[in-house]
C-alpha cells in the first residue's frame, strides 16, 4: 500500500487548517498553506501511530478529490505501518515474528512502534519475514 493520504485545506481564522478524510484524528493548521502542509506530515504520522497503539486497522488512503493535497507518511513510519498491517492480516504475533527474526519480543515491539527510532534495514528484514517487501519511490515536489 502507498501511505500517501489526501487532505483538505480550509481557511481558518486567518490561517489554513488541514484535515484528512481517511484519518479524522489528524488535524493541524498553519499561518499559511506552506506552513500547514509542512505540519501535515507530522500530524498524519502521529495520528496513525495512535492507530497502532490502539491496535486499530490502518485505513487505506482514498483517491484524492479535486483540491486535495497528497501528504506522504515519513518512510520509516510507512514501513512500520506496512509491517503492522501485514502482521495483523496474517495473524502473526510479536512472539511469532521474534522467532522468525531470532530477536526478542521487545525488539519486535520497538520495530512496530512508530514513535521508536528504528533503522530502515531492520524494518525491511522484518517485512521480508512476513512475505512483504519495501518499495521506495520519489516524485517531483
């Protein structure tokens, strides 16, 4: 899945507010469009981390409507969300993944925690252990 979510921008008390239809918990604002968009990625990542902590399914991004801006989740966070989703879909527990990787269950908890700093290579290895692969792409800003 591509972890890039459409957002709505709206004027708000002299500034601009941003909301995400697919992730209603992600709200932010800025003094202008540029500042609001810059803050949107962090708001989105924080809200999706909440989904992981609450053990909720990660919502799939919808297609953008006219006037919506696409906001990507930071790469390591996206990889962790993919790992979390794959484990949920396959009913793989933290202990199961720890066995496959030859690490402790605590290490797996850290890999799944979007708030914990992890090396992308560790998350990639865990994704391979659940039959997934990570693809990174770039695009014009």
